[in-house]
């Protein structure tokens, strides 16, 4: 059985795949907890609905976002920042579900970053056509902690570059259950997501959900 013939199937996790120093892909790492994760995503987005944020430049993002944990990432005409409350409701962001925190900690440790305790989880929802342009995650207070990013639902092309914007990024196909971790020398690597191709995922339908864990404070 070759991987090419079965590329839609989530793979059972085997070992880290190196993208760059400090950056790995853990293929299929989240598969064993998919049901718990999906249930928790529903609970989080029921309390803090997905919404399309506006960038400081005035563009509405194609990715819909929410957050859980002590801090949540938001954007509006005044800039990007972390907040303790959801600007839509004025209430604290929903707490980070235990299954989220445990998975993120386990993935970070597998990638060589022990003791990861994220205080923020950005929930990104992509429908076909949605994309995320190349950017660095640089609004966080703790750059010694990695970013842990979990993919669920439709496959996506993840762009992962270097710390220099002008370097052409490598492309990785991320499928349901894949986890990417970047930290250390790759912590400020440029990354993004190519426009999502149309499709139908067996569990999530016409969407991709991405959970991105950070130490924001
Ligand atoms: C992000 O950079 O916040 C999200 C990356 C992804 O959706 O894979
Ligand atoms: Fe990012």
C-alpha cells in the first residue's frame, strides 16, 4: 500500500516529519481524539461564534475565527491584539477544553518542546476559497513557546517559509488529524494557507477547522 493511493485517509501517527529546524509535522497525531475535539469545537463556537474579522487595512478576512482560553486573538481597524474578552459579547472567551490543552501539550512535547501550557487557542474555520496570507505569529508575549496547529476536516495546502518574507515557502498538504508545531529557530517563520479547495469531508462536511495554540501572555 503506498501513501499516494490513500492520501485522503488520515494516517496513524508514526514519527515527526521535519519542515525546518524547530518545525515538524506530526501526521495523524490528533486522529485518536477527533471526536472529543469536534465536540469541543462545537461547544466553543456556540459560546463564542465564528466571525469574519476585519484587518487594520479594512479587509474582511475569508477565514472565520473564534477563540478559547484566557486570551483570544482579534483584529479590527485599530490593529491586531490579544484580549481577555470576546468583543462580540463582552464576556471572557470560553475556557480551553481539557482535550485541547492535553493534545497541544502532547504534540509540543513530541516536537521537543516540553512543558507547553497554552493560554490561547485560535479557532479558524475555512470554507472552500478561504485563505490565509503569509504572516508571522508575532503578537505573543512568550516567543520561547512554540505554536501548535491542529488540522481537522478538508485538506489544505499549508505554506511554510523562513523568517524572511522574500523566501518562497514550501507547501505541505495537511489533512484531518495532522498537527504542525513550530518554535525555536522557526518560531517567527512566515506561514499561511492556500485557498481551500472544494470538497466534502466525511465528518466535517465542507469546511476545514484549524486550532492554533499559543502562549500569548
Ligand atoms: C494560522 O496561521 O493561524 C492558521 C494556520 C492554519 O490554518 O493551518
Ligand atoms: Fe499564524
